[in-house]
C-alpha cells in the first residue's frame, strides 16, 4: 500500500508544482487544476487546463523521472522511475479524449468554440522519451509548455463564466 500512496503523493506534488509555476509565469492566463468534466457516459478528469486568449491547453501530467516509452497507436505505454517500470494508459490518447470531451461540454454550455485547443503531456526535465518522433512536440517540460503558451493569439470568450462552470465540477 505504501507504494501506491507514495506514487500518489509524488504525482500530486508534481501537479501542485506545475500549477503554481503556471500561475506565476502565465499571469494573464486562466489556469485551473483537477478539472472534472461530467461527460456522459464516462466523465473525464483533466490535470490542468490553461486558457489564454480563448486558446485552450489541456495538460496531462506524468511525473516519471527516467522515461516514457510508447507509440501513438499503443493503448499502453511503459513509464520508468528510479525504482521500477510499469504500464500506463497512453497519455496522448488520454489527452485527446479529454480535449474532445472538453469541447463537447463547452458546446453544451453554449460557449463559443475555442480559438484552438492543444493537448500536452508535461513531464519532468529528467524524463527521457522513446516515442514516435512526431509526438515529441506534444510531450514537454513545464518550461517548454510556458514558452509555447506565451505564443497564443488573442481570442474572445467569457473567462469568468468558464471559471464558474469549472468550479461547479470541482470534487
């Protein structure tokens, strides 16, 4: 049991660290963590959503120190830490599903469509990737994500209405 609680704390600490970094570095952005989307039949949970200029960035965080191994079409990937390797859900597929559900729920609540929606898997700087070459642009460190997010173009949307909606879904 210690193993699962340790892994949960490690992931939770990483999520908190990334969230606080994003809040500090992207002050003009709307940043929210642990967003639960009540999508039927299967809800979704997004680690962090960043909205800049009505461009949505859906972040899946993976705190694996050593590496991630997988291909786009693989349902399962291998994650490596200092002490072990194990199978995880393909984070690219996971992120794509979360982004799709987010767009659908925004439509259902009559929000204008996002100017763009981008999914990223955020990993520690020590994480080495053995993935399809074209996937590497979607698997980034927090600093790489911040640099990308700062290029978001202006757009219009009601951030306060969005904030209220997301807060309703907090567990």
